[in-house]
């Protein structure tokens, strides 16, 4: 590895790998630096692995644009590269007649975003698809699916390396500064750090993106606040009676305790929303009762004692509780004044679905494609 790289991507989660792949396959020298011992151990390792259709996001937002485009790119990529996935579909359910208006709003939002395959179902039609379900009405989203996120990241890494790029783990970026139009980074463990000169640096550090931006010299006034939204998941013991994902209508701060499936058809439920001050990935078994009550609104026959703690994830929110959801934040030199540096802030759900579209767009913004 030389002491100069044209493009340095910091963070080897699904977004960082997608960005690096797009750059490398466009013929640019790319180096991915990951502080941990393996790729995809942060946000990307703790998602529900859902391929979102693009239903909920405000029209014209980056989330809406990249989710809808990214969904189709992701399905095509998985089919071409043999990444395990399934277009299983999902039902968004109103468990009370008063929630029908929320289904109307979701349907209108989806249509505005270019999602045209939603189908409205009355209770009997939804039950015909999913006999264990109880609801007043539902929306069927056939474009929603699931994906092996780790398999996807391994495939993206392979693409990067075949295109001549490098992915280097156990290599944190300690700090950096702009010198003569280039970014000089200090990388590696502190006791053995070394300099690296880069023409372009893309900060894809996820939960660490704000802290990294500070260490790269971005002024505090240009860095959006970071809020930790913890979501816990519980797994279902035994067989799952559902063939599709089941989502209640959204709740403040998230999409509610929904049912997702892994590739083997096993069910897990979550996430809830818990605002925390520190990184904490423990699942509190005392939350089981709250989960059970939420699930029984749409699956009343959930057996007693059928839930067990699975895992938790933390989303890098840019706004706190009670505020309208924030869009993805892509910040370049125009915003912070440092040539060659791009920061990605608040890349939460639907980041997995959006990754390939985000990467394509970012390459165009950098005028490197």
C-alpha cells in the first residue's frame, strides 16, 4: 500500500463498500479503511435485512429517491451475483378501523415516490393471504423483500478487489488535515500510525461519522447532532405461520414492532425505539411483555413464552424524539469547506436498500464517474 491514494473510503459497512465498488469499477484507485477486524460489524450487522419498497419517505427526499432506485438495483445485483434474497412481499396492517386513514396516507406517499404496485386489501382478503393475521385492512407491498446482508457485503468486497481496490481492516483513521489541496490522514493504531495522502475521502463511518468529521477538521457548526435510537429484536421460538413480512402502521420514531423473516423462514420481531446516550447492544428480557402486546394486535394467537431476546441495533438519528424524521445528509466541501472530503451523516434505514443508488449518485457528485 502506497502513501498516496486517490480515493479513501472510511468504513466498510454496506454503504462504504457500495461507494468503494462504484468508484473502483469506474477506474479509480480506491482504498477502504475499516477500524474493526472485519467488514460489516457495525450498523450493517444489526439490521432486519429488509429490502424496502420506498413507501414511507417524503416525496423528493434522498431516502425516497435512493430507496426506490436502490431496491431495483439491489434485486438485480443479487440475482446477477448469486446473493441470497427473496422478494417475499409484506403487508402493512391497520389493526383498528381508525387506522385506515394512515393506510391512505402510506398509499399516497408510495405513489408519489413512484411505487405503483401496492394493493389495498380488506380484512378478509388479507386473512386469505395470511390466515394467522388479524386486521381491519391492509396494504400489500409485493416489492418488499429480504437479503443476506453479509453475503451482499462479501460480494461487494470481491467486486472492489477485482477492480483493483483494497479493503484494509484493523486500520482506524486517527485524524487528518487539509494540506495543499490534499487530505493528509493519520492511520493505523496510535502507537504505529503512519501518514496517508488522499485526493478524495468519503466518510462512511456510520455511528462514528460525526466524531470522525471532527477529527478531520470539520468545524462543529457544520456537524449535525447525533442521536442514538436503539432498537431491540426478539426471535420467535418454533415455526412461523406467516409467509410475508407483517408491519403495523408506523409509530412515532419508527415503523413499529414488525415481523420479519430470515432466509430460512424464521421470524423475528422489532425493532422498538429506545433513545439512549451510549452504545448498548444488550436486549433487555423485561421488554418481552411490551413486544408481546404489540405483536398480538395483529397476531392474537402468539403463544405465551414464544419470544426470546435476539439482538439490538442503534440507528444514527439526526433528530431526537418527537421531531419529524430527518433525511440522509450528504455533506461536501460546499458545506464544510474542506476540499475532497464528503461526509455521510444519518445513513440509517433504508440505507441497506439505498446503498447501490447512493453510491452511483455520490460518484456523479464527485465527478469521478
